[in-house]
C-alpha cells in the first residue's frame, strides 16, 4: 500500500528540527525509516509532516566518558555491533539483516519500542539512561521508565531521543540469546545477561528479557537465585527455571505462551553457560 500524503522537511540541524517538531505536533522524525516507513505504508499513522533527522552526523557517535558509554541516537545497529560495548554490541548484531542494521538506529528502535525488539533486553539489564532533547533543554530518564508500555515511549511532542548511556561493565561476562523463526526476524524470546564473578562466586548478575511481556523486564527471581552463590549446574538450572516467573507471553503465530515461557528457561541457561565460556 502507498503511504498517505505528507510534507517532507529537511532541517539543517537539530535546533531547526526541534523547532519544527514543536510547532507541528503530529510531525514524525525519520531516522533509519525501518519502522516508520512500514507504519506509513500500512496507514497506521498519518502524520502531516516527516522531518528528516537521519543525516545529523553529530548524533551518530559512540564515546567512552569515564564509566559510561555514550551512544548518539542516530548510531546504526551496524556501528553498535562493531563497537566494544559489552552485551549491546552482541545484541545489535542479532537485529534483522545487514540492510536493517545499516539503516536502523538505536534511537529509532527505542522510540518505536516494539515489544519484540532486541535492544530493550540489554538496555534494561544495563540500567541504561536515555537523553531526551527539546527546545526546553535536555532531560535524562532511566530506560525502565522511558519504556512505559509497548509502542509507548516516554516522549512528548517536540522531543527527540538524542543519546543513550550505559555503564561500561568492565570485567563482566555477557551473552545475548535470541530465538527467532527465521534469520532476520524479530525475537520470539530474547535473553540478555551480564555476570560478574569473584573467583567462582557470582558478585553481580543482571538478566533482561524481551518479547515475553509488553515491555522488557529484569528476571529478578533468576537473579536472586544466582547472586552470591557458587556457580554449579544445580544453581544454573534453578535460576533458569525461576526466569520463567518473569515471563508473561501471549500465544501468537510464532508460538504458544507455554512454549515461549519454556524457551525463556532454555535461553537463560544457554546465556549463563555461553557467558561463562568467555
Ligand atoms: C525487515 C525488518 C527486520 C527487522 N528485524 C528486527 C529485529 O530482528 N530486531 C529488532 O530489534 N528490530 C528489527 N527491525 C526494526 C529495526 O530495528 C528498526 O530499524 C527500528 O525499529 C527503528 O529504527 P529506525 O532508525 O529505522 O527508526 P525509524 O523507522 O526512522 O523511526 C521509528 C519511530 O521512532 C521515531 N523516531 C526515530 N528516531 C527518533 C528519535 N531520535 N527521537 C524520537 N523519535 C524518533 C520515528 O518518528 C518513528 O515513530 C526490523 C525491521 C525490518 C524492516
């Protein structure tokens, strides 16, 4: 289907874009276009204007600032996949296919907030922060509160996501495990894990789940089971079983709720074992 008619605006810089977005509250920013264009074609949205932000090179960067990685909103999945950010790089490399990774951006992905998207599992595990910019200035919110509900980010008209911040997690082992129907698909289940060991005792552990709730969640029961314990097969089995407590999936064409829940257990176990081998 063809998209409905819209005006196309190409601002010269971020300020111009913010000004236009503030004055035209139903206008939509265009980053990689890999969710926006399908939504237009399916006529799920009918904005009066599309505002092209995708060429703002000053919003495409990855920097290390003390114990934080700062990632510009227009950084592509490809560039994140090639970075040395623990967990997030591996998560990005699991998104879509090469075309999607070359065009799609982290800011666009989290602003769209598909419940089956990959980044949210990692961002919730990493306690990520999101910088949001408008003509009034910047505000920084936790990703957990930013992701209010499926397809519902904490964004007001006239605001843009400009940066994502994650701690560096030095010394952590990590793994992102994804179950997909075919290569390049969205997740049926996604499990992101960060683990810090002191000898063979688990000093810190963070597990994020995507695609099994309206928004990504931490698998708190599984984390509790692991924290402060010596790693062995029994503990891993118990933790993976408890990860299912945090999943409330729905049945759909990609699998029954029961199957998805069981796959949370399988993928959590796989994530722990894979991380430990690193
Ligand atoms: C074939 C295909 C396969 C895919 N597979 C996966 C997958 O396996 N895993 C996965 O996670 N994703 C997948 N995606 C989605 C992909 O990651 C998209 O790129 C991403 O969801 C949107 O990013 P974008 O930069 O393309 O944003 P756009 O499509 O340009 O924008 C998406 C939405 O966010 C808004 N927006 C964009 N940037 C900003 C900003 N900086 N601030 C505020 N609002 C903004 C737009 O107005 C729009 O509403 C797939 C997409 C396709 C087409």
